[in-house]
C-alpha cells in the first residue's frame, strides 16, 4: 500500500549484502532490519545509530507490539488494522501501513499517504448502549480508522452542560486513538422525547432543529470533523410549503458552516422530502450550488430506491461526495442489514469509490444493532476487508490500474 513514490518504503524478500532485510524508500531514507539481538534481547532495526528502532517482545496499549526507538519516535505494529494489513503507527498523521506484497520487487510496501486506499469507520449509533469513550475504544481496537459520531443524549449531547469542555475531551480521545470523525445528526429523540426525529426543518417551528444543527457544526469544527451530515425530514401532510421551508433552513445551516469552515453532507433518505440523488440535486441547485455542501451517500439507500446500480450511483455523485455510509439492503425495503443479508455486491461498489478518488470515511451504518455492537462491528470490518481485497484483485485482473 503506497503513498507518494518518494516516501515509499519496502520490506524486501531477502537480505542485502550486509545480511539484513531492507525496508527501503530512497537510499537516504533506508531502514534495515538486522538479524542479531542487542543486550536487551531484542532485534535491532537499524538505520543510522541515532535513529535505531527495536522490535520489543512486550506489548503496548491496545495489545500491539512496540517498535521503539526514542519515545517520541516510537512506532507501533498493530494487529491487522488496515483493510489489507497491519498499521505501523506513531502519531496519527505519521501512520504507516504494512500491506501484503505489492511493492517493487515483490516486497511489501510500508507507506504513509495511500491515495487509493479506502478508510473504514463505524457509526456510534450502532453502539447506543456503550458510553462514548468506551465505544470509541472498541471501534479503534477492532481496527477501524474512524467513526461517524451521532450526537445524542448519551453521546456528546449537544444540549448538555459544558459542551465545549466535553467536546475537547472527545477530541483528545479521538486523537489518542487515531480515529478520524464525521458528525451525524440523526438522533431519534434528542429534540422531542415523544416524536422521532422531530422537529425537522419542515415543521412550523424549526428553531430547535436549526439550533441543533448550529451546535453540530460547532462540534464538528472543534473535533476537526471531515463533514457534518444532516437530512430533510419527512414532510408533514398538513404543510403545503415544505420545499421552501427546507431551502430556507438549509441556507441558514450552509451559512453557519461556511463561517466555521465546516463541510456539510446532505443525506437523501428514503421516505423523507429529499429521498434520492435527484432530490439532492434539486436542493443543491436551489441553494445556488454552495461549494461547502456535498452529499452524504448511504450505499444501502442506493440499492433500496435508486434507479441505477449502486456503483453507478457512486460514479454519478463522485464530484460531490463528502461522506459515505455503508450497509446492506434489499430493493424497496428501507432496512439497514448486516453485510451479506441484503442484495448488494460490494467489491464493485468499493472499486467505484476508489475510482471516484473518494478520500473520506466509509462508515458502517447499523443503527439497530447496538445489542451486539462489538460482535457486529468486528464481523463487519472482516467482511469489508475481504470485499476490499476482492475489489483490488478484480481491478488488477482487468489491468486497469495497479494498487
């Protein structure tokens, strides 16, 4: 799995003339894995003496094997955390990944930025019975690279006291765990304990929803979120002017987000006023096509009601894609299913996302599976890794591009 060519490192299949296995990029940056042990009984991984790294025999936090030099330069070999291999990571921004056998000369690449690699996340609305810090820890330990954080009564309640302080605490946890984040606003009973998702931007009094979305934007800015996602809501039958109400409300949210420097993703949702991609395009046009407003695409929704195939839907909105939710679904039934229980063929979908140049999170969306969250999350990531591997194999078989 490679980053820029000048930063590429390789785990070669054999020793160099000095009897060590090379991990190499440019010659000046070459590291070497030596075969001997030092006085502490650990194997040396040596470049220059001042930058020698060591493979220790003990495990660090999260059950990972430490690869350490000076504490500030410590790297960690995680237990299989990427779609096709393990993370070798220090600070999140310096994370390297060990992937299987795709470097020049048959060695494995150890890379930084991987421009064609999808990043999988998991939605906290599927961990509704967990405290938020514990949910984040489980998600990170399983190997996910991000979270779709639904602001809710027990997950960073935006109407609770000391929001700025609590947001800073969550930001610190995300940073420590190396998790990227998008903010979701689909909490069911946050604003009204009796009416699901109410009020919306379409109600007679949309003020509570607008205030919620303003707070979500503020939280997103403070967390460094890649996007803040929202939807239209269901049009009340007695409301004749639902569309103008939606446009007015969205215009306010777009202005708030632009001031905060936050990207918005508007999600078409089956049964809501904006139900599909065509509705999203109509709204985007009505708002003047603001650059900070993209689309949140739930891939299950595409199977549920879009006239085109799921990969074609991805291609259709590629230029506007800022957030992706992934789940299985059946045609005509809006029910979020575990992978393999619906009708979606996922390798071509992941190929379409890669071909689109999508760089955001691909977050599992299973809001009705909190009763078995850790188990469901684990097997979801296992499925996605297999699908990603099949996607890469399919692409290579057709000779369209290299990994």
